[in-house]
C-alpha cells in the first residue's frame, strides 16, 4: 500500500501516482492539503483508491487503510488476481495460497523476495525468463537493470533449495 502526499518537495505526487499505476495495482491513498474538487477528481481518475484531506484524524486514516486492504484482498481472490493453488515439480511444491515453498515436504523458509522469485518462475514453468523481466516483475519498472540483486537472491534460493547449490 502507498500513502501518498501530493505536495512533495522534489516531485509532484500526481506524477508519482501515474508512475505507480504503470506497473502496480497496489492500493494508493492520497493524503493532501489540496482541497479543490479538481485535484481530488484528477487523483481518483488516475487510479488513487482514496483521497483524504488534511487535517484528518488518525482513526479515519486507519479505517481507510483497512478498507483499502480489504478491497485489495478481495481483488486478489478474483480469478484474474494472484496465482492460487499449487505448482509441483520434482519434489518441489509451491503453495500459492500459503506463500510457501516445500522441498520433499520440508518448508524452505524463503524471504518475501525469494518467494516472489520462485513463485514467478513457477508461474512461467518451462519458459525462459530474462533478468530484466524478472527484475521488472519483482521490483517494478524503475529498478535499475543491474542484475546483482537478482543474482544474490538466486544464490540464496539455490542454497536453501538444492542439495548441491554449486
């Protein structure tokens, strides 16, 4: 989830909202001192899930966050949402519902990013994926194309999953 103030010192929040919507459908709540209807309509039309004007009460913001999370979870349950079910291959089981990976019934205990990588590879099982594609899917389009972060994560995954990671 993103809580986004439109009045940022180095970049306009509307531009950030546009950039986020190019690669993600995560919930975005705009928090702003801008009270003009035009600003609210623009942010909502560009993909903000909610808009709250300053000053506001913390309990109201928390309620709006809970609502956005509830809506995001409901969207994930839809058929077009996240991968569900399981994927099996040679003693490996990816349980998309539990966000777990098992090797011979042993929980591999992956970090969140490691799980995302393995999950993505399972989703495209049997297909060749480029470094750039994996980086864009896991870290977003603004991540540098330097593949070191992916290579480090892959080395950690292999250490955890393979009997002989070398």
